[in-house]
């Protein structure tokens, strides 16, 4: 298996884990959307404490406010998901990917997940960045406009090779866009040591 295959399989498994948690708790929302909200908030510079994040989870999943606190399984899963998402957004190897189903799903289901993720990302970014989005560089504002357009794409796509290719290209654009927003709103963390680096 190539590295791409194994990372693809890991991402597919990650989506299934989220989907299973949502199914187990009879959530009415899409797991990709909640992941998008989290990524949007983190990318816009916010860090969310545990109780606020668990409250967001409950609200998105349509659960009572205390559901995450009362379910060790849900609480543990979502805490780990938060940490992992932030780690991947910070990763220098750009290994971050939106939470989306793999190619085994029909194209309309994958498109629905993508538009849900992008809607969530825009919502999370607006919640965290607010007014400062207006002062963002032109390329970030253009990216946001593109994401708004992507979030409104309809799901009645007919599957063919061309639409498969287009979907892959859009997913990659969204992935790199999320990383660009993260880079813009999150100054690099200073290394632990103060020794100067040689170039």
C-alpha cells in the first residue's frame, strides 16, 4: 500500500468513526458539518475550552446540553477529535483533510458531505473571526467567496469521470483553503529553544 493509500484508508476510517457516533446518538446533523465548524473556528484563531466544545457538539447533534458530559464515550471521542483536528491543522506536512466519506460512497453523498463541511467551516470562521474577516487579505476574502459558492452547490450531480475529477479538485481546493485561513489567523508557534537556526 502506498502512503497515499494508507492515509486515504485512515481518513475513510475516521469518517466512519464519526458517522457511527452520530448514528449511535441519533444525531440529526451531518458529521462533516460539525468537523467543518470546528476547523473554521480553529482556523480563524479560536481555541475552545472543553465545556464549550462539548456544548457545541450537543447543539450540533441535537442532543440535550448535558449529553456529552453524561456519556464518557461521546466526551472522550469528541475531546480526542478536537485535539487531533488542531494537531493536523498545525502540521507542517499539510496532512490535514476535511472529514469526508471516501470513494465507496455515491458521488451525491460525497458532495452533500463536502457542502456540509464547507457550510460548517464558514459558520465556524464567522463565529471566531467576526469583523476581522473584513480586514483579511484579498486572497482570503476571495477564498471565502469561493467557499460560499461551493456550499451552495446542489447534490443532483450525475456521476461520471468528469464529475469525479471535479469533486476531487474541489475537495483539494477546500483543503488547501482551510490551511491558508489557518496560516493567516494563527501566527506560527515559537520553537521551544531560542537557539538561532542556520540557513
